[in-house]
């Protein structure tokens, strides 16, 4: 027959091949339905099922794929069955061929070659259309084998250009058009050849019952593939060893078909030659060899049986577990060739891997402290082992069938060590992965265990990645259940401490937000970011805060648990596959809704922002008229010793100050919390030293205004109160100078002392005014503005608490109240003390001077009165006494001048030291404060250390760092 005729037959077979294979597999799957779960792996089935299977086989035999393929050949050629025997045999070879092209599977190269072919044919529009369609195809997951389809199309387009290679390329084209990537075994089309086709179809139920996620998904299909081995197809003659049985035509494959000498050489596949065909209905008979040798070397069949036991971790007759070397070893008395010994050792590794995985799973399954995550991990290991056992049951069934039949088609087609080595390749890889995973997960539990599993999934092998993803979906299922229960109900039922949110039951309600709940960083799964974990913690903490502290159990309208949160491992797997999408959206939605609702409750029901402003007005002296009037009312009380003060008296004065100023218009809830507090009394303290305002907070407000925060407010208030007292004192000093200056003009001897007092008071006023400006505007107002902006933009309660703490820390630092500025603060306190001492000294001066002035005026008045009466104004004794008193007074003036000179010198030295400390401060605002305090360089001229420029100071500080 001509080559043209066979070429037409081949082209038509190409169009019908896929339909034939689908019909073939549908018939096989129908037989597997009858055999599923009813035919045991040991081969025992009841009589009724046998009869049913026999009837089904008889029905399907009439329309087997072989009969359909032969009918197709007859219809295409128009000849009878006897005349198309050679064409039919060639068609079967083509359909079942397993040739592979010797090129790299590169989709990009194939697509570029197609575009080049189109450009060579001057079909630029088609090339552009192909490029656009290929780009769209890549963005969709419809086809999993795009390379195979493109290669098939390219080869078909080149078919008419290469007539000599049509026959050779056809098998490769058709073989790669099949979905072979679903199985990773080296020989996808291999199957136990001792099984006749009819039995193979009966036992197909074993593979149909195996789950897709198990180990057998890589091997069971290998055992029950729909086509024979490629070696049998490539051979040009029937097998040398065959069973002499009579089978229907539909149950026989190509190697059992008759072959005549009339096949043209142009049609034969490569490396084949025609051979005489045996009779159509007979095969050669070969007796089955014994499985156990009577003497000498152990037979391969006996080794196979031993290996199957070793696969399950059971010692065989010849291969046993060595406890000392922790491996399976061959019995030293057994005679065995080196190749079989090496193959057996490689196969026995599966038993060792199985034992490692099984030992871990069994031991941990009984440990309740391992937790739900650990139990899920053990369940996933048991599931994988179950699939592994299903594969072994198929092998045991195959071995039992061979034993029951007693004969086989060929000894080469029985269950051998080499076939086991090929079929168990992928299960071995999976067991190795499981064993390594078990070793890596030793001593881990909860979220840490999930992180270990997730880390093992970062591999380039898609099958191993799918295995780890399946295990991770089971392991992460309890974690997602914990998580959703926490973020939607605020409940934490973590008996074995597996979740990354920890709870301390000993913490009281007032510290719930700060101390009761925390993150276990070691338990945060690696697939959950730290930001997501923080949000999860805040969501559940907010819900519990609303329930337990705010006593608000009304859930926000928007916060509703999803209907399919993570009820099954499948849903957990979907979440894992979209952690940055669906999972992130759920976390963000619950976080924003819960936090917003909590802030609304605090602002609406507990006036959080109003209380924050009250702290600013009263404890930070922001209500100016109230503070000034309070000082005026408290002055008579505070100048007394601290031990003579009574709190109820001071409280009455406070209420009087409130009623007399704008503070009376504040919320009564705020005024009710305002109170007086007396600090611990030290010897020599006056009322100014121990007086303080207090603000009572409780309930949810105590979460923001904690004891530590109120302690900071108390320290800042004492500092501001002392600075305000200095301003108040200097105001009294200035009033005294203005009032007494005119009275003492009649005493010229005091002009120098008074001038000295005026100069020193001016220095102190300038210093205090600059300090007040710095504290009020640069510290309090700027920090308060930043706090208020942050509070307005806060997304959760933690943001408000953090902003408030930053506000207090900034004030304490810039008011010289922290540990780093303790020396500077002590210098400032010394300056304040000098102001008080100066006030006392000036008051003493004015008191003495006014007494002397009063005596002098009295003396002059008496003198004038007596002169009016016509008498001598004074006697000699009175005049002598008067002069003596004036002399004594004038003698005290140098002492007063010396006292004020010493006071001024000491004050200026302290101020100079204070300026030096400010110059060397790391805070830029404090350094600029030193310039304002010494604006006219008065102190700089006296202190060389103040003559260093700001740039030099900064450079020296940076070099020290």
C-alpha cells in the first residue's frame, strides 16, 4: 500500500484519537464503578457481584475500544476486518505511543517560532492576532498544557513541509497532546503486565476510590493506566512469553494481534521489522515460576513480597529492621546478587521513612497537650499514610492475583523489583518530605508549628508544594477558628496556649486594656504579618473592653461574622491562598468597625475628649483666670507652714475660685472630679510646697489616664505651679518697688540699695518671663496641638493612648523633669529659690526702711507740733537719740548692699551654669532658650563657656556620638 494511503489514515486517526481515548476511559471508569469498595484488595468477592461483573463485561465486550478502532479502520479504508489487520495494528501503536520530542518544553520559544512561521508566510496580521490571543490565554487558567497544544499546532503546520518524518513525529505529537503532567512517575503508561485487560478493568475500582490529595494520586494511576507499556507497542513482534488463553478481541492489545508479512516497510515504525504472525486466537504458554526458591539464591518474587511488608514497617523474612543501625538490612544468610541487593535497599528506605512518620503521628496523637493544631497536623499525616496504604493495597492485590492465577503472560510482566522502584518513586519523595517535615516540627506546637509547615512549603516542586499546602490547610484550620472566634465574639478558648493572643486571668478589669491581653510572638504564624496580628489583638481586646469595662454589649451593626469563615479545612485553604485579599479585608473590616464603635462609645458616653481638655485647663494651668484667682485666694493659707493646712479649707477655697471665674460654666461632671491634694510634708515646707490640684478618673477613663499618667500630670503641675508662683512673686516684688520707691525718696542713703534691687529684680523678671513663654507656647501649646491632631485622626484606642503618652513624655522632657535633665532642673530649682530669697531680703529691707521712715516722720511731726505750741521742738537728749538711731540705720545699709550683692552674684552664677547646661542640651528648643535668656550677651561676657557658637556646640556633640 502506498505511503499516501497511510498518510491519509494517519491524519484521520489524529482527529479521532481523543474521542477514542475518552470512550475507552469512560468504559473503564464504568467498570471501576462496579468494582469500587465491593471488590476487596485480597480478591474475595461474592457470587452475585461476580455474575454482575461477568454480564457487564459481556455487554461492554461487544463495543470495546478495540472493536471501535477496528471498525474505524474498516470504514476509512473500505476493506474487511481481515484486510485491515496491519492498519489496525499500526493504529493501536500510534494511539498508545509514548515518544517524546527531544526539545525543551519552552512555551515562549514555541510561540515565537509560530509567529516567525507566520511572518515567513507574510501573514503579519495573523501573527499579531496570534500574539494577542496567546497573551489572553496566558492570563486565564483554562488550559494547563499550553505548551503541548502549541507544539501540536506547530507540528501540524509543518507536516506538509516534512513528508519523510510524518510517521516518526506522529507518536510524539499525540503523546504530548495527552495530559501527562498529572502524573510525575517516569513511566506514566506502565502497568502490571501480568494482569489481563479484563482483570485490570475490574480492579480499576481501587484507583477510583483513592483521594486526589494522597500519595496514591501519584502511583495508583500508574498501576491502572489506560494504555499498555510503550515497549510492547514498539516491538514488532508479539511477546515471547504469553499465556495460552482464549480472550475476546476487545480484551487484547496490539501485542496479541496477528501480524502478517505484507506490511509495507514504509509504514513500520522505526527500529522494527515485520515478523510472521502467530494464530489469531492463541499465544505461547509459559508456566509461572515459583515465588520462593527451594534452595540457592532467593527469588525475586520472594523479595517483592518481603519488600511489600517492609513498606508497611513490618519485618519480612529476609529483610529486617536493625535496631543498632536504625535501618533495614538484608539477612546475612541470604544469597543475593548485588543489583537485587541494592534495589532492595533502595526500596526498604520507604519502610524507614514510613516508620519515622508513623511513630511521630501515633505518639503525638495521644498527647492531648499537643493541642488542636498539633492534632490537626497528626490527622494530616494519618491521611497521607492512609493514601500510602491504599497504594500498598493495590500492590498486594496485584501480588495476590498473580499467586491465584499461577500462570502469567510473561515473567517480565509480573511484579518485579524494578517496577516497584519505578512505581514507588513519587511516594518515596512524598514520604521523604513528610519525614523531613516531622523532624523539623519536633518540639513545636500551635502557631509555631504552623509557621514550620508554612516555611516548608516554599519549594519549587509544584507537587511537594501542593502536599505542604494541603497539610497547612489542615494545620491552620484550628488557628483560623481561634481567630474568628476572637475577632467576632471576643472569646478566647485556648486551653493549650496555641493561639498567638495570650490572656492573663489574674489581671483586674481596670488594667484589662494594658495587661490582660498580649501577643505571643513565637506563636504568630509566618503567613500572618505582625500588623495583622496587632489588629487581631486590638479587635478582640476592644470587644472585651466594651463588654467588661464599658458594660456595653450592643454589637456594632456592621460587625457580623461571615457565613463561611473557616468552618472546614477547604475554606482555610482558600484563606491561605488569598492572605492579602479576602483575609486582609476581613481583618481590616472588623478592625475599623470595632475600633470606631469603641471610640464613639468613649466620646459619647464617657466624654473622653472633654476630660482630656479639662486636664489641659486645670492640671496644666490652661485656665488663666481661674489659676490667678485661685492663687490670690490661697496666698494667705499657703504662706503658712504646711503642717497647719487642712484639706477641707483648701477645697472650699477651690470651689470659691470655680464659682468666681469662667470655670463655673464647665460640665458638672468635670468640676465634680476636680479636687485638692496635699503632698507629703517635709520639714520646713510651706503650703506652696505641698499644694496640688487633683483630677479623679475611673472606669474606662482610667484606661487612658492611668496611674502613671496621673503621676506625670502631678509632676508637671508642681513644676508649672512653682513657675507660676515665681511669676506671682516677682509681680509682688515689682508692686513693692513701685509703691515703696516714692516713699523712700526722702532717704537718699537707700538709693544705691534700691537701685541694686531694681536691677536684680529686672534680671529675674526677664528670666521668668522667658521661661514662662517657653513653657506655655513652645512646650504646652505645641505639644497639645500635636496631641489633639493625633486624637482626631486616631483609628483605635491604642493610638489615643500612645499619642497621650508621647504628649506627656514630651512635656516632661522639655520641662526638665526627666532623668536626663535632672542636673538642669536642679539648677532651675536653685534659681527659683534665689527669687524667693530675694523676695524675703527685699521685704526685710522695705520693712526696716519703712520703720525708720515712720520714726523719722514721727520725730519731725512731734518737733513741728511742739514748735507750734511755742516750745522747743526737741531736747538735746531726744535729738541725740534720733541721730544715734539714724547712724545705726545707716550702718545697716552697707550690710544690706553686701547681702544683695552676694545674692545677685550667686543668682548670676547659677543662671550662667544653667545657660551652659542649656547650651549643651541635645534638645534644640532648650539651646535656643539659652539665647533668649541671654539676648544681650550679659552672661556671655562673664562666662567663657557661653562664648562657643551653636554650630561648634553641635559639631562637638556629633563627634562625641
